[in-house]
């Protein structure tokens, strides 16, 4: 209004001054007045914008996966393909950052390199910050500390401490993109820390509840940054099932993330991990305005969140989506592919073929599966036990039809677990079976044991009968059970088992699987599997 009034005053002045003057001098004076007028008008402001790229739970899935559940592509994911997509998104002339919500370790090559490969790959892809996931502790926290100095980006966690109170990791990072300053805070959930890590891998560490610690750091940073981003690794354990994006039954929900977003003040974006509950569009908490995002994990999608704001206004959503990593169309990023090839060349034994499959062996999280049955058989046979047991969270990859390498076996079971036997009373065995049917961590698979049961919506279930090698389960009899050492020592909530441990064998679960495949599915054998389940 002030500029319009000023223009009117200038026009009146022009009329008075030019009365009786020549046309040329009058036009010159009008031009000067117009310049003066327009210099007083405010130019329309261009909104500030920030693009946030995000991933979670890639878990060292290095190569593209068969996209058997999709009709628009044959292969999906692959880290070198993901890197190309990230570079394409960065090429747009806009401030861009790249974050990950944890679980960069696991898999054969990650294990062989002590995590060095994963840390290096994230540096090559240009991540700006990541938070620690439970898999980063897979080789013990001491090994994690040895490899972290390689990281070219902040590795964050605000609520894990050494016993005694000293922080284990850097709690936050400050990142600048042009005039925009971003504060990033890393957090882990208590269940992820307590129930999905081998106890020996976290011995000497403790974890504190997320909420109060997070709020303290948010309050510390809020006045000096434009955007607050939380990287969280919490909630229910992710379903170990490649096609989880199409299977609504196994999707774990975002209850914990939603509750946290509603409890904390001053958070703009919460990038979640651990549950792998992909959100095709961001979810905004109605009370706090926090945007919640997450991918389906394993590097199959790149999350893209674009925010914008006018001067002194709140951030608003411009775009939010998951971009599929179409491995049929994307080329490999040369530097990332070269680093993976270098690691494989340094460990040629992983390329040794141990067997040959006529059909894929795949996982299911809430159902019995060909993978679960095979691994339970392998553990039972290796231990010469009455019963073999495997939980689905331990099975990290499917096996494709064709030659099976040592690397592929270690990708299925990348952990350090050893085959462990237990002498379990019948009533305790029944409690284990009933607990598994609740599917807190998916549905366990067994060998040597048959059940009649009903499954309702999680956690509803009804166990009707159990037979061990064809005979009804007897509550007062002791049974020889074999499983991995993680489950045997109380992992995934099986706290009733540790007191019944009999022997931890020298044989690893991964080696037991490799032996079983070599025995029953030898290379160049026409023999087909007796247990099959194609995708």
C-alpha cells in the first residue's frame, strides 16, 4: 500500500512540474519518477527449498534382486544402481542432502571386511549423515569403533552410552546447504538394542529412552538451524521378506514413529528405519506437523522429500515419494561398482559354488517357507537333534535358482551364530512354540515338529496340537532342540531358553546351511528339491 501511495504522489508531482514544459523533458522526468517508484516496490520472494533424499536398512544388499512380484521390471535395487539414481536427483539445481536411518552392515562381504566395504560405499555415494542401526553392532561394538574413522560422514546416535554414562557416538551433526542449516539427530529404539543384538556384541553398553534425550538435543539446536531431522532406528523388527511392499499382512506399521513425532516439539522431519514400513507418501503428524518418512529397505527405493517455505513461514511439503530403483534401466555407478568388485576380488573363496538349485528358495515372515524349512532341516541334521528351529528374522536373503555360491549362503545367514543344542522340557518347548505363533518377530520354522494351529491377526493365534517326529508332545519329557546361538541365548525375546543350553558347537549356522545344500542340491545334479516354493 505504501508503494502505491508513493506512486500516486509521484504522478501528482509530475503533473505540477510539467505544466507548460516541452514533451521531451516531460517524458524524461516521467521516466525518472517511474524508476524511483519501482525501486520502492518489493520484488516477489522466491521460496526457500530443500530436497532431502533418504534410505534405510540397505543391509549391504549389493546386487539387484529379482522383482518377481512386479510387472514393470525384472530386477530391483542394487547399490551401484541406487548411487546412479541419487546422482540424478542431485543434478537438479536445488539444495540437496542425503541421509540414512541405519543398518548398513550385514551380508557376506560386509562381514569379511569388518564393515569397511559398507562404510566406504556410503562415502562414495555422498551421504551427509547416517544413524547407527542394530546391524552395525553385528561384529561387536569394538569392531564398529575400529571401522568408524573411515567414514567421510557423521555416524550418529544420541541415546547409547558406555556403562558409566559416557556417550558412545556423536549425537548430532550440523549441515549447511547454501543459506539453509540442518540439524540431524540419531536415535535407536530399546527393543532394537536389547532384542535384536547378540548380548555379547553390546556388552559394556547401555541404552536410554529416546524421548527425553531427543527433546534435549532438539531444544539445544532449534534456534540455530532451519530444519531439524531425526534419524530413528526403532519399532517392530522388519519383516524379512523381499516382496514385503505388496504383502500388507507383514507390514509392521509406524506406531512408534507416530507416537514419537507427536511427543517431540520442534521436529520437521523424522526419517525412520528398522521396521521397513515403506510410506509411499509422507505422513504428517496433525499436532506437531512433523513429516514421517521411510522406505521398504534393501535399497529397492530412494526416498525423496522436498520442502519449501516463504520468509518467516513454516516448511510445507512440495513433494514426497518413493522412487523405485529400476535395475533394468539404471546404469551402474562406476566408482561404486568398482569398489564392490575390488572387495570380491580380495575374497575369491566366496565365489566357490556349493550347490545348484532348480527353483528359488524364498522367505516368508508370517508363514512357513521353503527357506525356513531348509535352514531348520540343516540345523537339525548338523546337530543330530530331534527338532530344528529357525526364526525368520535370521534369514536375510532369498536364494535364486541356479548355482549357489558361498557368498549367497552367507547373505542368507550372515551372522556369527553357531549351531547350539538345548535339552528342553516339553512344557518349555510348548511355551516357545506358542510364543512364536504370536509372531512378534515373525513365525519360526521347525524341522522334526508338526503343528496344528490357527493364526488370526497378529498376535492372535491358537495352538491346537504338536507332534515331535510323529508323536504327541509330552510336557514332562525332555527334547533335544537345535537352533542358532542368538535364539538359544534369549534373542528375540526367547528368555526361557538360555538355562537349557547343552552345547554350542564349533559349526556355524552358515556352514551348516552350506553343507546341507552341497549334500541335497549338488552342482550339476538333476535332483529336484523335495520342498519347493517359487515366488
